[in-house]
C-alpha cells in the first residue's frame, strides 16, 4: 500500500514556486500517494487568479496529484495586517481540514514560509499522531528583520520563540543549505534532526520551447540583463535601478529587464520612470512553462538579494536556474553562485 503524504503549502501552481507541482509529481512517480493542501492562487499580486474563485473547498487532479484548495484571505501587499490575515486564514483552513476532513496520512510534509503553516502542521501532528517533515525555505525571523517587514524587536522575539516551538514539535527538518543547518544547530536544534536537500532546477520548465522571442520581450541591440522572479524587499532591486541610472549616464549599451511581480514592482516602476530610464523594462509575470523563452533571449541573468542577514547562509534557487540555462554570465549581489 502506497505511503500517503499530506503536503501543506500556502503557494502552489499556478503560482511561482520551487517545490510545487514538479515536486509533488515526482513524489507520485516514486510511488507515493500525494494530496496537496493549498490556497487559492493569489501570489505575488495578492489578487485571486482569473478562473479561480474562493470557495469552502475545491478539488482538482493534475498529473495524478490530488490538489485540495482551502479558503484564505488573499493579500500580498505592503500592509502588514493584510499579510498577517493572509497567513492566519490559510493556517486556520489547513488546520481544520487536516483535523476533520483529510484522510489520515502517513506523513505530513509542511512547507515554510510562512511560519503559520508549521504551527498548523504541528497541531495536526499532535491530535492525529502523524509525523511531520518541515521544509524550511526561508529563515524566520531573520528574513522579517532583514527586509524590514517587521522592526519591532519584541514581536521578532515572539516569532523566534514560536519558530523554536515548531522546530521542537516536528519530526524532521529539511533545509536548502548548510548555512541554514548551522543556524538551526546554533538555535538548539539537534544536528541529526536536520537534512540538507538542495533546491533543484526543473529543466523542463526553464528550457525554451521555441526559437522565437516572446512578443513583449524588448527588441534592442543593448546587452540585455534579465531578472525573473519575485520583486520584494529581500531582492534589494533599488541597487539595480541605481546601476541602470549610472550606465545610462555613461551611454553604456546595457539594458535591464524585470520579469515578474511582487510588493515592490509598482514602486520600482515609478522609480525608473522618475529617473527617466530608457534602459529599464518591466514585463508581467508569466506561467512557469513560458519562463524559459524569456531566459533564453537574455544575454545574462541576474540573481539579486539583500546582502546581509540570513542571505549569507542561503543558496538561492535562482543560481541553479541560471547555471542550468547556460547563460553567458550572471550578475549577482549578496550571493555567490
């Protein structure tokens, strides 16, 4: 009988995510029975995607992966209250579903961030006596402090204490880099409880399927550097805008292209407009299967992150993607690809 996995993740396809459908599909291919419990897609814009409507429950099957969508408050803007409601509403939904509706699994695989997913998973573990594997993709409260999302030290200490509680109430922890493992050991988590599993690049998702350029890709003779992904505070993209301004002043033949969305997108667009930059272009987010066409058109790909705090301990997913696409070069800040 197949081992049944209940996968808790707030973000899942068609939202951009590194351990979404590709990960669940491979688990199924390995012989596991997988049910993904996720929300209605609204990341990174904070608005529910076209074709979806928030309901009490929605089920779908994609590539033999059973997907159960539960209600949440859609939000991913600058509002701390909105973000908190987004996290808490989803955690409450998966807690109720995990306790009263889900067929009892053999193991729960919980994806962090946000921390609230870990809290819900730990509670389901307690009441249903099910082991939990906790996959940490972002180190809290370090990220919250580094990005300025929360600056209240008392609140950050509370978050840190809750993190410690979750670490103590899950059975195994997966991290994406040795740096994350070192941090957790420093915080009292036993070494044998932590496994390092590097994130990978889904080559079929980033490989160009056509030799022609996307219709909206800038046609210019300039050297085109592409940033593709979430545009949030952690990416520190003001630095890129400042670099574009310097290059324009020097009449350099370099252009920067931003592909994606996030809480900083509108502000960055306004910043580039206020500086009258004609070497900066913004393109809307596209589904993952279409990303490869954009990556292949660029002359270089950019991986960028705030060069302090938790980032020094992480290995960005973007780097593995850059390497696999075979781009001629990669410009980075705060990372070592």
